C-alpha cells in the first residue's frame, strides 16, 4: 500500500465515523444517567456517537433513544461537568482502528491504551463496533478440530476451529483459570480477551498470572466493574471487532469473553434507561437480541478469510443454570462446559462436569473409535455418580452388578487422570495419555 492509498483509507474512515458535515445541538436536560440533546434528531440514528463539551473536557456518549424533539444520550463517563446549554456534536457510528501492533497491548472499550506501553498505533481502516454478522451462505464451514491442551476438554468436549463454546459456572469455581489455560495454548495466531465487569485487581492478575507469556500474541480489552454500563456493554463489541480485524487478515483467532452475563447486565441497564420494559427476571427483550447478534459475529469468516473460535464464559447467578441468560446462551452456542462447585470443593481441577457438558461439533473431532470410547466412559461415570449415595450408605455389595463394579474401579482412576494444574500443557494425544494413566493405575 502506497502513501496515497493510505491517505484515501484515512479519509474514507473519517467520513464513515464523522461524516462530511459537522452537525451540532445543545443539552437541555441532565441526569446522573443520561442527557437530552435538542437539534440532532433529524441528522442522527439510534446508536450514533455524540461528542459532549463539558466544562472541563469533552465526553463521548451514545444515542439510546430518538424522538422528533430531541435525543437521549448515555455518556461513557460521568455527566458531572455537563451543564444545560452545553454543545453536542454528531460523530457517526462508534469505530476503532485496530492494527497488528495491538498484539501485546491492553485497551479499554473505546480502543484506547490503558497499559504503560505508550501510544497505540491505529490502522487506516475504521471498524464499526456494531458490525453485521457474515452472510450465512457465504461463510466457510466448521470442520477442523483444534487441540486446547486441557485433557478433560479434548477428551469429552472437543473444540473445532470456528466453534463457539460456553463455560458456565458460578462465582469462584475456577472459570477464569480455565479460560487462561485455553488462552495459553499455542494453536491460534492471535488471542483476543474481553474482560467485562471484572474487579480492577483481577485484570492485572489475569494478565500477569493467567495469560503470562501468551500476552505477546494477545489483545486484552478491559472494562472494570466500576466503569459505566456503557463501557461494560461496549467491551465485548470492541473485542469482537478486534477479532474480526485479525480474521480479515486470514488469521485463526481465539476470542475469550469473560463474561457474557455481565455484558447482559450492562445491556439491561442501558435498555432500561431508554425506557424499555423488563420481561424475564428483569431483563429487557433487547438483551437477548444483543447477545444473539454479538455471538453470530464469531465463527468462520467468508471463504478466503480466517476464523474466530469463541470461548464465552457465563456467570451463573446463584448457581442457577436455568436463569434467562444462561438458558438463552446454551441454545445459541455450539456447546457448553459446566463447571461444578461440588467438584471444585473436592479439589479436582478443572472442575468440569463431564456428564452435563457437551460439544455439538464433537463428531467432527472424534474418530469412530474415540466416540465409542467416550460414550462408554460416560456410561461408567453416570453409573458411578447415580449410585454414589447408595454406596455411601452401604446399600450395595460388591459382585451384585459387574458393570457397576467396573465403574467403581475405573471412574476414580479416570477422575485422577483428568486432574490438571493451570501451568500444565498436554502436548501429546489425550486418548493415549488417558490409556497410559489407567494402565499405570493398575
């Protein structure tokens, strides 16, 4: 690309974001959550960006409600220095300028650097945060399995390139640790991590302790719990747009979003500020459509481009796996991994419940022999777990049921073979490792 081509791209991106003419209005009402602006109604669309001139600095906000007289703008930051009569200007759709040099950096939901590594170079092309998913008839198919290095996943819920998998867990069960294990494996060109609503302390810990050396090929988008609902709602969209940029370069991208539940909470807050009524345990209808649109953007790109393999964590409120967000996401994803608190309390990590976890694309990763083996192992584990209380009470005598005797002998050995520390990486075939572990156990 020569200099003239680059200038043409920059001009095109500026027109896409701002438009050829600057249109302005004035603030007529200010509340702690939003401001009303008159004079913009005929020149803007829902979701457009607005620049607000406060007494101390300029602040950006997004239009969440539009009527004939004025528009309702929800700022990304506090409204404390915005007064009546303040100027407001249309900025068009919210966009970022991702670049290959973003690998190894940590940015906020607006694509601005929050690490200590200096300014962040921007690419010439603008990527809107509300992109449409690829045409379903033009997308490549999901076909190739990928190793994660986590034995329990590679055995029981194998992952394919371009798949969207959910990790469902309550708080403090080991969700972030498992996500870090997945991010650290080296079969993806680029890793994009979206941290939504995390405590500020956890962001640094996740980057230093969980990602570790994988940061050099990763882009981290973080919106902490103390930031506004707008920033927490934007963070997964920013992470998705960054992943789409690398997918357009032909790369195999791993996208990790932690968590989709906090994105849903933020989207609910924004929708209720716009006057949308709640319909399901306090969630508004647009929350579920926002989740569906975000997840559909992941996956294989059109033929000739790369793929986005998405791992989405779902924070299950009160360990209720049937709450509206968890139930909706289970139907939209290509598989789910259930982390069980009881397993974690027993000290078996990762605490994956193999009976409740499933991958809808597992048949593309297993051979026929491997599928038959896993089905037999699931049957043994099911028998072992269903009769646990009976055996603890002394209601079963050895020899009464040969199949149950076999389950009681093999399942504890299987559980022990599935144990894995966060810094362990399984480089060999997991089926061979499982067979060796069972043989060594006698």
